[in-house]
């Protein structure tokens, strides 16, 4: 069976309002559930495709800083 994760996730949230999307993202991040990672990845892909260069650079810097913090914690 061929499953298109991107299409499934987009269809699953199609028509949802701001609050529903925010709640889904907040819960996925809060619960740290591995099952939600593909969905968050699709959301990031959507953001990335429509983001300005400035927003992309800001997101990369946030990720870089958080990854560095995570590495620092692991080295304690």
C-alpha cells in the first residue's frame, strides 16, 4: 500500500481554523510523541516553502541555538 504522508496530513487538517492548528502543534510539541514528528515535518515544509529569506534565516538560527543547547546538556 502506497501512503503519501504529506497528502494525508494536509488533508487531515484541511479546513481547520487557526485555533485547531495551534492546538495540534502545541500538543504535539508538549507531548513529544514520536508519531507526530512526520506531521510537524510537513508543517515545517509548508512554512519553509512560503517563508521569506529573513524568516528562513531566523528559523535556522533558532534551530542552531537549540541544537547547540541540547549538545551542551548532553556533555554535562
